[in-house]
C-alpha cells in the first residue's frame, strides 16, 4: 500500500468522490470511509479504485436489490450451521467463526452461495462498532476432508470479499487445518490479492490457545476454544 499522510489520503478520497458521482449518482449515498477502503484496496490508485467501486455499485443493485439478503433467499445454506458470530477481539473487531467441514458441497447452488456470502459479510459489517471497519475470522477446518473441498465456492467467496467488501477482513485465523487442505489452498491462493494474503494466518494446534488469546480476551472467545461465549448462529447475531 502506498505511503501517504491522512490529510493527503482524504484529499484522494475527495477526488475519487468527484469522479464516481459523475459516473453513478448512487455513489453519493456512500460515505467517505467506504471510498477510502476501495482506495486502500487499490494502493491509493484513484482510477483503479474508482473502477472497482463503480463495479461494486452495479453488483449491489443486481445482487442485493432489496438492500439486504433475507433468510428465505439462502434456505439451503443456513441449516448447515457453518457460520457463527459473537464477541469482539481486543481491537474491537466482531468475531466470525466458520466451520469448513459443515459446508455441504452436494447442496451448494452457486448463486445462492454467493447470496450467503453477501449475507454474512453484511452481518459482520453491521456488528462493527463506531470507528471500526474490520472483522476477524476464525476458520475452523476440524474434520475437513476431500468430500468438503469446494474450490469454486472458496474462490467465489474470496472474490466477493475482495471486490465488494475490500479492507473489511482484519485477520483470518485458520485452525485445525489438515495437511489435505494444503492442496486446495494451492488452488485458491493465487486468487487472493497481495493486500489480503498477509491477513491469512495458519495456526499450529499446539499454539492454538496462545494465538487466540493474543487476539481475543477469554471473555470474548467462544467456549469451544476455551473462552466464555457460546456460539451464536449467524442469523441470530
């Protein structure tokens, strides 16, 4: 990411706003922090950031026409109980917990899955306290095997997060990762942009408690990892 002071950065945001509003009037509804996230995702390149943001506005109108994804639109995804959200880490970021082995490839319909990704990312963003722009994720691969492998879905989720929710992921802690998964990771990794790659952290089982507690206070950590909070399904968060 380019180095520039905060005042100069907001100056770039103002220039970007002037441009995108002439291209799409709905850009006026976006706040400056949203524009800044797109700028940062494209290393402060106004042209590239504007292109990405205009693409986002078009995607939002087409994919989330009502302004939100309802539970009725993701009826195959929610019953799998693979995503939960509760608590905040030490930086004040909401905690998203996902279980890869609960993803049912046989029931996955790509359009619905994409709606599900938008659903849970919207949920995570809605839980962010004032002044916070990111969330943290614990991706648990306990029990994951080839029958759970769905590279197309992983790549689709990454593309939605990177293109339409840039600079929202603070960190992803990958836990209980079996060696088998590394083959799938080699397929997925090239699709992760360089600003996002560094946010994925593989956690050794022997250091799991130590790493989690460095990021999350025990009072905010899920019970299954030795903390005090019960898991709350994403739809109830």
